[in-house]
């Protein structure tokens, strides 16, 4: 079930057929293999999973990460007294995350 466009926080709410297992998924889509902008705070890194999709117009690639993995790999920068965070392609474009949909679960059989 998708949420409203550009809603803060969770973009997709997924649940198993029995309704006993819910997952909140944050989605970031990029036209190319670019960095993922995170803004000026890490407070928006939530949900159960993050799905980053790059090269969405030509040949989409999906990367499934845990919020903790996003936080561990985020880069911090600053300019003119303002802090900004982003996730470099080299931090999310890894085999362990690439098309790793199995990390999210398989319905009623998997409750993780």
C-alpha cells in the first residue's frame, strides 16, 4: 500500500496476508547512479527497510538496506555553517544490497 507522494517518512506499508506482520519501507529513487540526499538531519531515517532505486529511466537497479546500514554508511558535510548528509553510491551499490528483496520477507512464512 503506497502512501501519498513525497510524504515524510514511510512510502510503502507492506503486510502479510494474515495481517500479523507489517513492514514500513522508505523508497528513494534516482535518475542516475547518484548520491542519495538525506537533508540536514538523520532523524528521517526510519522504517524497517530502505529501498534505493537508481537509473530509474533506463535500467533500474534496486538496493534493499536496513535503516541501521544507511546510518552507518551516511556521509556528513557542511558549508556556511549548514550540515548536510548523503549516501554515496559506493555505500549502497553493493552486492549484498542489490536486488535483495528476500531481506524484506516472504509473507506468512517469514515473520522477520
